[in-house]
């Protein structure tokens, strides 16, 4: 099997957002989804463009221009979709994250994610 | 402020939008402006979004047009070109000067990066990231492009010289060396960029 691209944390977030938006994601919606996933960290719009561009250059995603809409001042969207290479890279990242989570759970106990999530939720409001 | 689009949603002021459109590379102008319009709530918020999006798209565009190893190689070639020109015209302009070579390299590279950022979309058929891209892929053959490059570099160097003189009259680049360095740099860089474009063919490209 060919080696897949290794993804950085931000690239993983962007690919997850594209997957969650069912290949209809574009700059604004991908940014909103990534911010939701990366909470409590804030994400700049520029960082999203750079990451999408890099992922597209790696062949992990592709883009298409949609029809112009009035809400956008008569301008088109650039919609992104996950390519097979991207799906594979994201799958590998998810498996690795799962393995990492399991290893930590062995030491800190199975309910550490829930406790930590609740504690973090309190801290961030 | 107070403008709306056709659906009575708040719209960014035309003047600011036009400025941002000017600053954005052509390749991503349409969708980035659309995104900024959609996120618009206030002029300050719009400017904050634009301040994040514009530099990011320019850098992204430059990175995509010219990979870092090529950029470093180009910088080296321009620097070497200036030193060679300085050695060539040492009788007219004095011995080579490292500071002059570095500042000349910085200016030429800034010009090239500017050109990379604002040239046509990378997906356009016949896009050539040479310093002086042709208006149409079939128009000038390679040698003509190099000749045009040499001519424009001389012109460019003279223009730069004027601005440089206005800003730093006591640190003026030697004229003959600058012109010769511009020619040498152009001759060295143009084939490199044409080669880069050729090897780029196999790389994944942005959908149209």
C-alpha cells in the first residue's frame, strides 16, 4: 500500500470539517466547523485558506466553483471535497488518535475523557 | 456603513471592498471576497477578516507558484549574478560590495514574489511562472521571452534606481553593475522557471 501524507493537527481539523460538511463546505462554513472542533482555541480565516490550499496541493482535497449567490454579493463559493487520498490520510489519523486515547485510558482510567471534557467545559464556559 | 445587498443584508462599504479586491491575488479574489461579504457584520470586523485573509492568500499563492528550494536557488542566482556583474564592471563602478549585492537581491526577489502573487490563475492553460510571463502561451518562443526579459530587467533596474535614489541618495547602486546584474539574473532565472513549470505539470492542480 502506498504511503499516505502525514497530517498536522490543523490539517486533520480541516479535513474533518470538509468530511462533516458532506463535500459542500466552503471557506466560511469550514472555518466555522474548524472553530467548533478546535474550541476553545480561535482560528483565523487566513489560516483556513492556507491550509485548504496546502491540502489541495497535496491532492488530499479538490475544489469546484459554485454558482454566484446574492448573499455573497453575487460572488461564487469555492466548495471543497475530500479525495480518496484525503480520506485515507484522515482515516489513518483517526486510528492513530484512537490508539493514543486507548493508551492514555489504560493509565488514567476509562472515564478520564468524560471528566476532562467536563472540567474543560467549566473552564471555558 | 449602512449599505445593504439585494436581500437587505448588511454589505461591506464598496470602497473597502474594492481595496481588498485589489490586494487579493486574482486566483482567489472571487471566493475570498464572497466569504468576507458573507461574514460581514461591521467595517472593523471586515477589515480584521481581510487583514487575516489577504496576507495568507498572498503567501499561499507565492508558496504554490514557487516552491521554497526554487526560491532559495533563485535568490542565490540573483546574488551570484550581481557579484558577477560587479566583477565585470569593476573598472566603472568599483569593486564588488556584499551589501549592494544583498540589497539588489532583496529588491529583485521582492519583485519576483510580487509577480508570482499577482500573475494569472495557476490553472490557466499556459501559465508560465517566468519573471515576464507571456500574454498568451503560443505567442513568443523561448528566446524571445528571454530577450524580453533582458529588456524589461534593464528597464526595471533603471526604474528601481530612481526610487532607490529618492529614498537613499547616498546609497545608490552603481548603474552599470545594476543593469548588468539585472540581465544576468534574468537569463539565469527564466530557464529555471520554465523548467519548474514543466515539472509542475504532473502535480495536482486546483479545480477550475
